[in-house]
C-alpha cells in the first residue's frame, strides 16, 4: 500500500515536470521557427532627399548637405526631391541656396530653395499682389538699425513747404502705415537679430503705396517708425508743422493769439506795427 502510493506520487511528479518542459521550452521554440518561416511584410516606400545636417539661411547647397531616406509613400511631402542630383540641378544645373533655415532630417522642397549661384531672393518673400520697394535711410531715419526683416513700420515724410531758400516751413506727415520690412540693405534673413546701421530699407507695399513712396522721396526725406509686435492698427495722423513743435500750439491757435500794437505817431516818423506771435515787425509800407 505504501509502495504503491510512493510510485503514484513519483509518476505524477514526472508527468508534471514533463508538461512544464513542454510549455517552457518546446512550444516557444516551435513558435519561433514558425515566425521565422513566415515572410516579412513589405512596406511600400519612396525615396526622399532630406538635410543631412542643419542648413543656414542663404547657405549654398552641395552633396554634403543632403542624404536620401526611404519613407512610406503616404508620408512623403508633396513636391519632395527623389535624388541628390535633382536637388543640385534644381535650377538649370546650378546649386541652389536655402531661402530659409532647414533642420537636419527635414525634407528639401522647391519652395525652400532659390536659383543657382544667387544670394537669397527677396522675391520669394513678397506676398500675393504686393511689391518690394526700397527707400534710402540712415542710422537715424532707419530706426537706428533696429528695424529687421519681418518687422512692421510706418513711413514718415519730412518736407519744407517754403519757396524761400532763406527760411524753412517744415511739416511732417505719415505717408503709409503698417508695412512689412522685407530686407535691410542686403539682409533679408527673417531669423536675423543683429541690428546694423542701414543705408536702404526694402518694404512690402501695394502698387499704390509704391507710387506714394516714389513721390514722397522727391518731396523730402523719408524715415521709418518701428511698430510694436502685433500692432496693426492704422491711425488717423494729421500733418505736424513746426509751430506745433516749437510753439506748443497749432498754427490756427497761434494766429488767433497774435496781438497787434501800434506805436504813437510822431511828426516826421512813420508808424510801425508790431505783430506779437509772428516773430517780426512791419511798417505800413511793407
């Protein structure tokens, strides 16, 4: 009785160990063989040329800037290049330059590149229906060089209304407001943050505003007024004359405040009229 029990227990233990071996070793091995035997799923992909490293604005491209990668067809950007040779022959066989910063592993697109052997084109930055118009400025009239590509400015005209070369009747008026700066001198980099003393400023304007600037440049001197970021309001700005700046009052108020005094008449002497507020004395014959 005792021997049979022991044999039965031993047999049960042996069967349990056998089942454990089959579950832990034999079955996974057969599964791995089945998986290895199954063919791998083939993903349909296309070649896309991407940047092999960061490319700066205005940098001329060569083969070291580019590499080809395979991406799923649905993930390929529209207009992407399929070969390095295609990128380097983008414009009549010439190597293009970057019109904007391009990050490593970013796809190369025609809109990000300019023509062969040229500096970055401002024309690529002009909005639909707009024009690029350049005016002459100095370090003072150009806002000290702080107006950078992408900023918005107002254009102010200063002119002399007097026909007499011996005196000036100055007046300042706003010609156009809220126009975008496309470039300062030859710098059209929208990522530039380095102020420089400018000699020219290229603005994005409508055809009508380009005409206004052409006339204004011949009337007097133009200067820029830098607007705050996000400020797009166009304000009503009346012309400002010298009397409003120096005298602290409008010309109409100055004329109303003029007081005429007459000196007593004496024999053999002419009467002199003194006009206060007009800065001079006149005799009746004048």
